[in-house]
C-alpha cells in the first residue's frame, strides 16, 4: 500500500466506520492494540481491541454525544504510520465517566497515530485534550481559576485547643459549672494511662483536657507571663454577665488575676485562674 492508501484507510476511521459499522471489519486487524491516556499520568494505557469492540465503542460515543462528529484537520503519513490532528464536536446527552448528561456543547482537539500492517489498522495511539473537555462540561475550573484557588489561603478554623492537667475531674467541673461546657464520655487508653475529656462550649468551640503519667509540670507564677499560649478567652455575652460571673468565681474561692476592665483595644474583660492556674479571660 502507498502512503496515500494508508491515509485513505485512516480517513475511514473517522468518516466511514462511525456511521457504517461493517466498515470496522474492513479497516481494523482482527485484534489490534489501542493506547490511550485515560488517567492523570504520562504513560498511556494499552488495551487489546477488535472490530466488534470498535463497533460498540462508536455506538457508545453516539449515545453520549448528540450530533457527534470529528473533523480531520491534518494528516501526515510516513512509513507504516499515519498521524492525524482532529477536532471533535458534540452535545453531552449520555453519562460520561459517571457524569450525568449536562446538555453542554463541547469542542476539543486531539491527535491519533496509527500503525498500518497488512492493509489494516494494527495499532492506535489516542491523545486528546481531556482537560478542556472536562472544563467545558463544568467538572473542572478554568486554568486561571484553578491556579487562583490553589494559591488562596485555606479556609480554616481552630477545631479545639488542649491542656495537660493533673486535676482532670476538677478542671472538667470548673468549666462545666461556670462556663456551661458539656463534656463527652471520658476517653481512656489503659496502655498509656491516658485519660481525656472534650468540653464543648456554646457555638461549638472545644477544649480538650488530658491527663497522663509522666507529663512534666511547668513552674507557674500567676503574676508572670510566659512565651507560648497565654490564655483562653470565653465570651459570656454582655458586660453585666462578665461582672456577675467574675464575682461568682471570686466567691467560690478562685483567684481573680485581672479585675473587670475595658482594654485599650475595646474589649471588656476580667481574668480568672482555673484550678491549674491557667488564665481564663471572661469577655463580652
């Protein structure tokens, strides 16, 4: 076969076989290899196909894409190979890779390379712009939007903070009694002697209290400040509630480390020490 014969054979792949199934028996070898880039990798996957398999594939494509057709944009032949640049068009009316029909009109381009042997197509390499196809279907964002999204700060919230304590039950009772915290069932890991509670406050903020043998205590001076975490701030809703709770804690014997006041940045707050000496800001 001449190079022109090779081109004519391959052109039937696009312009004849999709519409006349019997043409598959004429243009494909009884078995042939089909290489395609289906996943997010650079190595094409290889499958063995047959004329019957290609007939089924063409029907599936037509069930997926209304008005589907391919335009051959360029064809180059050399030796036993033919390379084709093509453009595909259609409207998605059937499921595609788990995506329900969108009704979107899609246009995308690709390249096929064919190996011809014995007057038949014996091997096909199929590479096309799947990214652009999925973008037009609304599955993936445009490239600029994807880059902006990847570069954007992650939206995050503090899920909980945790405190080591030697007085697990006393600390739990303090936050339940004075700050309406709700504790979960105690978690116990006997292998390590570890015990903990999660305390949930109004609004969903959580404080984990933990106890385990061997955890070292730090020297504490209630009148000094140290590097690292400084305090827990708990909102009670009003100036009057800050004052009332401060007096309630004072009467219960807890040390008030900071009397109620208006700070330079506008907060109204007092400071109480919990049973372990941790500073708790009571604020509006």
